[in-house]
């Protein structure tokens, strides 16, 4: 097992190897805001973006560089076909819960596509194909 940390270059994902090129401001005085979002990963940034888009005053903070930990080390794969998750949800909860999960995943993908289109983001987004098959009955 390596003694290297996730932040060491040889362990970084493809998204982080070249570094994050962003100017960040440190908070050096008290600020007033409607909403403070703590954590500048995918969820925090998306939450702050959507709140700001609704005209809500938002401050987004993080203790480190945005997207540098869990979000920065994802595969950035968008899909709502997650292995056999639907079977598990149906068995554990209900068909309605599985449908709700599917709809939430689909809405999330639509949100990403709309943000890309609205801001003309050149990010090589592709709609994925997924297939689940069984080896036996």
C-alpha cells in the first residue's frame, strides 16, 4: 500500500492532474448572505448556482480548493443506469421508490445538459448508453 495521499499528483484523477485554474478570494471580513453553502464539490457548487439563479444571495465556501477531493476524483460519468440498483430498490422499498429514483437521475442529467447549453460550455458531454444483462435466468 502506498503512503501517498490523494492530493499527490501521481494519485490524482484525470480532472485534477493539470490543476484547477481558478482565482479564489479568502473571506477576510464578516459577510451577510441569505444562504451559506459549505463545500465546493459538485453538490455545493450546483446548489449555490441554482440558488443564485433564483436571485438568492449565496456565499459558497470550502476549506480547500473547490472540486479537489471527492468530486475531483470522480469519473464524471452521467447515467441513470446504475448496475442492478433498481432491483435492489424494488426489493427493499417499492416499485414507486425505484421509479422516483429513476426520475431523479433523469432530471439530474437534464439539468446538466441545460446548464451546458445555457452557458455554451465546451466539455465534450455525451449521452451514455447502458445495458444490463444476466448470465443466467
